[in-house]
């Protein structure tokens, strides 16, 4: 069930730009305008439409979207009142894309401040050149995207063998064929209906053998700042929980994967990359939250982690902030132990997932300290090295998963 | 036997790599420049390319893009005396990036990993 407003009575489209939202009235006009400009400039011969897939926002998001002057027709879709979640929004988009017979769908976040018309070209054009899924490639500040850098990227790379740098980037493109596959999927969890949707879509694309490319956006992703302390918990649990769910679901695939392969690149020649704005991180708070985790979950962690990893974690606990280090190999193997525990967990998955958060703060604290004197590029190499560590830990995963 | 194409404008490097990698059991072919590289790949059909970046007449990163256009699945190991080219986003199209060293153990390891790399065509779930 959904709510639809289609004033131009659009019944078919080759190319769709979808903009998922929830209470984005103050900013949704900007990406809507840029999407229209991009569709007109680069896809003038295509039959296009812009769709806002919303969660029945009460702040006037619908009005802000529909009143934005555009050359391209617009459709407003919403979940029923009270139903929220980005995944639910995108499910409505999958359905509408199939109804309209779209060949290509581009999704951009509603709170984007740095989007240009070229983003629409770069995310959409590969879909007309036989690519099934397009992930964004943009320069991010070394402290931005820490769930991506420390979990989503290294884990998907080690599991599925595809080097997709931004598997939960929020801006992406996919083919109409893939939209049908997404829509037909039966294992639709509450996490996928929320922030787990991005990693779910990327993983399905990887496992389905669809040709994947990464597209240079040319500009860094700049969007409305969110308070990580307020929104991190649910998002973390949904993203990492979906990764673990997919590990169970896709085990026959990932157990055959060895090492990783580079992913095709689209959009070279954009000139100089613009640098992202700085991101402030409070190292002391990360360290304190890591230490506080021992009071809340210390005994629980001993049940989840192998004796060897528990011992190493105890050693890390004793380190002062000045000499703090949470090694990447310890982090990678801990995630393996949590994934195995998740696989066997019948009740209490929520607690299991929430208990990872202090450890994630510890690993993030260590990464921030290590990368503090580094340029963005040097920090990027650090992340690549961490990915290598995750790939080497695959043998540990295989042993633990099947023991 | 796996065949490796070494592309480097320094003869001493080509000879060193060829000798060391032949001892590892690989068949080696070499090219002293990027001239006609695509044709060389078409004829020799290597299983992997070791590609220098800073060559007198060619930029290895541009050659990498040319290789990727026509032979997407051939593993390419970039091998340069400079680590700074890692900062060029074009380098991520390579399977691995190795900084040249008298000790070839890292190069051999990356070659082995690139040749072993495997991704099933499609999940059995779909």
C-alpha cells in the first residue's frame, strides 16, 4: 500500500531519478533541480521522471518537492502514515520503476548539498552501457564514513570479492532488471526496510553476477549534518545486521570467493578532485565509550569471542589513550566471531549487535589516532591495508563458520 | 603454466623479473614499452600483466585504462619505484600496486593472489 501523486499522469519512463526522503522539506528542492538539469542536459532523448519516495513527512517535503520548478515531470510516492524507513521508500520506488518499465534508475539522497547535474550522468550512463549497478566514487574526509571504512567496505570486499569503495554511499544507479530482482526478493527484514537497504542492494548486485562499476562524482559528498550520537545506534545495527544476515543467506557464494578484484571505473577525466570539508572527531569520547563498553558487555563479549581474542581485547583495554591501538587484524577477527555468534543466535540478536558498538568506537578511535597526521590519500592507503587484513582473515572466517 | 607479460622500459628490470618469475614456474614474455601493447596482449594472451608506471614514452596508468577497455578480466599488477602514484585514482583499476624493491617477495605474493583471485559467476540463491 502506498500513496501516489502523479499530476502529469506519467505511465512510462526510460530513466528514473528517485529521491528517498523523510522530513527534508528544507533541502529537497536542490537535488530535485539538479536531477532535472542533469536529465535534460545528458538524457534529453530519454523519457524521464523524477520520483520522490517519501515516508509521509509532516514537514512539507511533498509540497517542497512538487513545487520545485523542473522541466522533467515528477511523481510523489509515500509509504502509509506511520510507516518509515529508507528501505520502505526504495521498495515503493522498485515497484513504480517496474510499473513504468524503466531501463535505468538513479537514486540520490534528498539532503545532498554538493550534487551537480553531472552526477545524474555518471550514475545513469553506465546503465545504458550494460552495467547493472553503479556505485559512487567520491573523495570523503578521512573521518567521514567510518562505518563504511571500518566495516561495510572491508567486509563486502573480503566476502564477495568486489572492491566497491562506497557500498552504502546512498547515491547509486541500477538497471530495471535489477529493480525487478530487488522487488521479488522474499527475505525482506526490518533492517532492510530501514538503513540496511543500501548494503543489501549492493550485496544483491554483487552476488547476482551483475556487472558493477564505480563512477567518479568529481565532487565530495556534502549533505545535511547529522548528530552521530543520536543516529548511529540504529543505523549501525541495521547496516551490520544486514551484512550478517546476507552472510547467512549468501554463504554458498562467498565461501567460493578468493581475494578480490577491482571494479570497473566510469567517469575518468573530471579534472581535479575537489577536497571535502573537514570533519571533527572527539577522540576522548570514542575512547571513553570503548572503555565503558567493558562495564556493559565485558562478560557478554567473553561468551561471543574466542579465548584468544578475549585475551587480546583485555590487552587493548589496558592501553591509555596516548598509546591506544586497536589492531586491524583483531577487529577483523572479532567481526568474524560476532558474525558466527549472530548465525547461531536465536534470541537476543539486538543485544549482540548493540554490543559491537563500543568495540567499533575503539577501532574508530585507533584509526583516527593512526591517521591523524596523514593526508586523505594516505588515510585511504591505510583503509586499503585494512582491507588486505580482512581478506587474509577469510581463512579464519571459513574455519569458524563451518566448525 | 601461467603466462605473465612484463611491461617495463628498463631492461635490467625486465631481465630480473623474468628470471625470478620463471623460477616460480611462470612463462614470461616482456615488452620494453607500451607501443602496441594491446596487440601484444591479443597475440600473447597473458594470464597477468606486470605494468610499470613511469616509462620514458608512456604513462602506465593510461595504459592500464587501455587494457581495461579491451581486457577487463586480465589481472594487472602495477609496479613502480614511486608510491605516490597510489594517489592517482586511476590506479584503483589495477588488481594490486607494488613499490619496486630488490626483494621481489611482495611482487610474487601479489601475482599469486591476483592469479588465484576468484569470484563465482552468480549466487545459487537467485
